[in-house]
C-alpha cells in the first residue's frame, strides 16, 4: 500500500478512536445542591456526598442529606438538624479502620453555644455516635481525628487559637491548652503550630508537639502531648467542672430541655429570668448528684401561666458559682 494511503488510514483510525473515547454523562442533577463534603463513608467502594437541604433562611435549622456519587441515589440524612450559617462538616476516622464518620461543628453566635455531633453511616442509615455541647471551644476552627499510638483508638483534635484533645467515643475533652487543670499551659497561650511524629523514637507511634505564643510576654513555648497524658485524664474528666449547656430547642415553641453537669453532689438552683432581671420560673431547687442532668421547662411561670414571647435568661447556681445563658421564647 502506498505510504500516503497508509497515513490517511492511520489518521482516520485515530480520529474514530478519539470519538469513541469521549466521556459520557453518568447522571446530572439540576436542583440547588450545596455540597458540604465528599468522602468514602459507606462500606462499599466509592464516594458519597453530603449537602444541605437548604431552608429559606440560612439561620434556620436544616437537614444534612447524603447521596452516592456513583448514581446519585439517596443515602439518608443525619439524625439531627444544624444551622447552615454556623456549621462546618468534617470527615473523620473515629473507629481506626476507615473514613466512615462525620463531625459537625456548630458555633451559634446568637446563643453562644459551640456543639459537635459525631455520626457514622452504618446499616444503610446515619447513626448518632454522640452530641456534645460542653467540651468544645468557640476559639477552635478545625476538627480532625488523629492517632497518638497505633494500638489505641483515635482522638478528636480541635485546633484554632486553642488546642484540645477529645475522646472519640464521647467528645469529652481530655487535654486542653487553655486549661492548666487539663495539662495545658493556660488561656493566655495561643496555638502557633502543631505536628505529629514519633519524637521519642520508640517505634510505638506518634506524639503531638504543639507550639504556643505567650500573649503576655510574646515568647514561644513547646509542649509535647503523649498518649499516656491524654489517656490518663480520661477517668477524671467527667465531673472536674460545672458546665451549663444551651437549651434545646432554641428558640423554644413549647417545651425546652436544659443540660448541665456537676462535679459533685450539691444544692442546685435553676431559675428563669426576663430581660428586666425578674424571676419568672423556678425549674429546680434541690440537691442533685454528680454527673450530667437534663431538666425541662414548659414555658410557664411559677403561677402556671404561659410566658410572653421574647428573650429570657436561665441561671444555674451551684454553691457560690453562677452560670447564665440566653434563650428565646416564640409563640
């Protein structure tokens, strides 16, 4: 065959192959999708995506939905609603074997609450592992799971201007840079940098090295956190301090729940006040045991009448300490 003829045939073959190799559209979705996160959450190979079911106002609670990226088939929604304007979603490995979990951090500037929920996709649905509104700092900007020793479960690392290590099974804080009682340098030390490595060279896993700046002197300090330090704090974390959580739901329409924890058994006074500081209702006035408590308020005053719509404050008094949070009543 003539050389020119061979060249023409070859070019025609390559052109035909190029046409065949063009990609096709597997699926498309024309709705208002607001992607939050794409990761391999399910037990089968492939990626899944999380996105908001957007409310009319981004300051209203909304569902977080999930779909398979293989065919866009639905995979359910997280069991708790969050506010898009205040929430960030992270992928995490909380079980030590695969990236199957989701952490959702919600810092509400209006209520002052910083809460984190952990969720796992198991058995075809999303399961809440824990929800914690006591132990996470509003000064943090990132969450991730880290392992300090290969033989131990991961920790949840919270970083920003502070650094905290949390138990991956409950979210409880184990080590905190802003709390000397939990091993840290104190609240005047700002996190500059951190890294993980086998610093002691024992081959047993990583240690956490953090660099802080002392705001009072401008000097820098290095702190190393080992797995032994974090793990040894776990049994004593619950009950080391009094904590008052944000009421849920807030705003409240009918009944609301108030959570708090006590380090020891103590007389407790939990009251509701209006914006003028007048006592409206007494929710609790008795001695309560150490641990976490949940009390309910039905939105009525001590005379049994429904309170008016507006802003109220609830105050927890334990011994000589007082803790106050704001809530909204909507009718």
